[in-house]
């Protein structure tokens, strides 16, 4: 039976996911954890600030039920990797924090299956960039439909300037690092990502897809009153007035 291109893409991704899941079970099992438990440690370790995370936030980030998250959290507490503490902002709420042993374990949790990394690295650079760009689009669509939690992607970040350097090997620009980036440099989960406002996110995606610059003021053309800086605290130009 003939299949559509979309169906063949899904079939390919399913094979990759099968290998990834198998590798995750094997690696986590060696440490006495499930993949879900490993992911929870990584999520809490990556949370901004020292305030910790609640079980509801963990469940939302992983797109699992509260029951699944609660069961995994309870197991991690029993293993001495997590501790529950009262939320300083709301004494009735409980937040999760990593123990010293949990921090060491969390540092290992994000490890990617070597076989998959090797397969990706074996691809020509151009093909990797095209694949990553396509995956960014898929994740964004699923995110908009509520199928996956919000991802910290470049294409929705206030520091991202798509197509600022047209015709170059690295056509985009990241204001956070103050340097050009290419499709192969796009991130699906960046710790420094700061979401742009909703209307601006739509505009960023539009110009990213269409291959046009955001406006006429590239990184080399500073706007009046805007100070150029590589610091995270630097002001980035507002996207609200971006012209089409």
C-alpha cells in the first residue's frame, strides 16, 4: 500500500525512537532508574533559579499524568535523589529539590545514546541542518496543538534574529552570544532562551520560514537608544515594531 511522505517520515522517526528508548532503558537500568526517573532529575536540574519545581510542573514538562509523575518522584525520594520541601512562596505547596547525590546523578541523566549520536554525526552537515530545521518545525506544531510541553527553542526566543545574514553559511543571529548561527546551530532546549511575546513569536517564525530578515536593522545597524552587548542583561530590540 502506498503511503504519504508524512507517513514515511513518522515511520522513520518511530524506528529512531525505538532505538533511543531501548538505549535509555539500558542506561537507566544500570543506575537503578527508569527513563522517566532520569528525565525528572534532568528537568529539575535544568530548572532556572533555586526555587525547585512542583510535581505538577514536572508532569506538565514531561507531558505525563500527575499519577505517573508522583510515582516516579516518590521513587526518587526513596532513593535519596530528591527531597521535598515547603515552598517559600506558598507554605501549603511542596517543591522538589535535588540532593547532593541527585545532582551527581542528574549530570549523567541527559546523556544521549551513543549509537544515535554516531548515526547523526555520520550524516553530511547540510543534511543534519535540514533535519534539525524540520524537527524544529514539527516540535513547534505539536507544541501549538498542546501535544508536547513548551520547548525552549531558538525560533521563539527574544534573542533570535532569523535571516539577518542572508546568503551566508550562518544566516541567523543570536543576540545573547552576539554571533551568527546557522540552521545546524538551532536549539530545541536552550537554558538561556527567553520567550518573546506571543505576537513576536509568530512573526519570528514567519520570517524564519520565508527566509527574509526580521527588519532592516541587522546586528551591525544599532537602533537609537539600544546598546549592543553580549550580556544576558542587554536590551534586545523590540519585535513589536518589526516591519515586514
